[in-house]
C-alpha cells in the first residue's frame, strides 16, 4: 500500500500479544473499526507470507493491555510539533501546551470543545506524550468517557471498584475525551463526579473534551456541568483554507512524495471544508488512486476523486427566525416563546422550531432552551405536529414556505 496509507491507518497500531494463531492488536478508537474492516485480512496475509504462525488478527478494545498508567493506547504521531496551527485552533493549542508545561498551574480544568475531527484528541494525546517524555515521574492517564464507563461497569461486575478508583484517583494528570458520552449514565456520572473532585482537590491536572460547550450538555448532571466550567473553556474551530493547505503539505512531505503541485493541493483543500480528519481521508484516496493508476497528483485527478464541497451554510440567528415567524403570525416574539397554548402562538411556535431545526446546527435540547426552556421531547413533539400540519394543510404549507423565503432573503443580505 502507499506510504501515506500505511502512516495514516497502520502506523498507529499496537501489538498486545499473540495467543495461539491469533495476533491481538489495539489502536486509537478513531481508526480501530476502519482498520479492522479494511485491513485485517491483509495484515494476516502479510504475516503468513513472512513466515509467522498467525492465521487471524483480532482488534481488542482499549484497556485490555492491563493497568498501564497511560490508559488508552497513545498515538505517537499526536504531538504538539505535528499539530498544524491555524486561526481556528491557535488558542486551543496554546492552552494545551500551557497545561502540559505546567500541569494544574495554568488552567484547571481545561475543557476543549468543538465538532469531531478538528484536533481535540490530538491535543489531549499531545499533552500525554509531552508529559511522558518530559516529566516521566508524573502519573498520566488518557482515556475516553466510553472507556471510563466500560471500565467502571466491568469493575462493578467483577471484584468491586477499589482497583478502579486507585487507577483514576491516584493520578497527577487525567485526560478524558468525549465527555458527552457520560450523558444519561447516572451511575457513571456519579463516579466521575467523585473522581473529578478527588483529583481537583488533590491538585491534579484535568483536561476534558466534548463536541459542545459544558452548558449544552443538557442531559448531564448540573453539578458536573458546573465543574467543567471552573477552569478554561476553549473552542476548537474548523480550519480555514490556508490551514488546510498547510496540513496537506505536511502530509505529502511526511509520505515522502515531495511537495506536490501547489494548485492540486489548493484544489483539494477547497473541496474539503469540514474537518482535518476528512481532509486526511480525501488525500489518502487521491494518493492511493494516483499510485494504482500511475497518474500524477494534479487538479484533474482530484476533481475526479473528490466531490466539490457544499457551500458553507450561513446560519440565521434564532432571534431573527423567531421575529420573522412572530411577525408572520401577528404576535410578539415574547408570546411566541412563552407558555401560551392559544392557537396562533402554538402554531407559530411549532413553525419557528421547525425552521430553527432546518436553519441551524442546534440540537433539540439547545432549541428547547431557546423556546422558553422546553425539554427535547416537547421540541420533538412540536416538530412532528408541524410536519403533519404542513402535509395536511396546503395553506399552512404555503405560509411556512413564504416565511422560509423571507428568512433566506434576509440571510443573503446579511452574508
């Protein structure tokens, strides 16, 4: 396979050991399932060709390597030096580096938030790798909220939680990824609450990440959300075009392919505007195709392999949506988001919730909070009722479409 593919997918694998004719491997959660589906048979064939007595490959979950204080398998490629800094992540990088250089003295806890694929995991693992190299005397553990939950459940089923508590409360640094996974798991939340308190009161550094702000983790216990905001909360935002080109240049260089055509890299960066992970995947596809077909890495090849990016949506502020809908229904914005069950405010509220869902990336709990503090089930019910109403009432459907056009027109002026 191309060097770039190997570096991206196989280099992070770690061997846990062999049992009989089965080789047991582990890998970071972000790549494990993909490698298992795509490359298990290829790895087994390569081992057999090399004369190893291996006929099967098994991918084991994190934590199966025992009580190693690092916790999850750390990707050695995730370092501060390999993190490409841009406008959207400069502050997050600086905060993470400060936490690594002076644990519990800079920002504690440090909470990174943003959509998947923007580098939150990279920064957390970079902290762990930095400390393992520069402060080997510190006990450091990186894990995910999912693994924390699984370990806790397994401990409850086995001999008890004392060993589990020792692993997590006798630490100098704890880094936990994807804490939104704790939502709705009351027992695990309780345990994590006490773990957080023990570490914080003991002066240990805590670094957390999630796909949204602590205040937006609506299903999480309030006391946890409150503690997550005690320190520094930092967004990690999508990379701009210049940062995406820089990422591609680094990946090309590390794959040993030379610099590549600047125009081609610009073309690829323009076609992937979501996150760095998708950028990696797109480059891997292009490089693999170029290798297999003996074609140069140029703009024509990229245009064939990678579809053009969808235009970035200009989101309409929720207050604007509410005002447009309120005006259309002849009521005030206060009535629209209030508690009135009268026909006009109720129907207007349903329409506003529908358009808010369409025009923004907000979750149902987030929308509910913006409409009088309603819960997600109430928002979901409103969406179902308005969809039925639109399907059964052509006049209502036309009215909603007219409101959409007005909002779209106002959004175009704003952009």
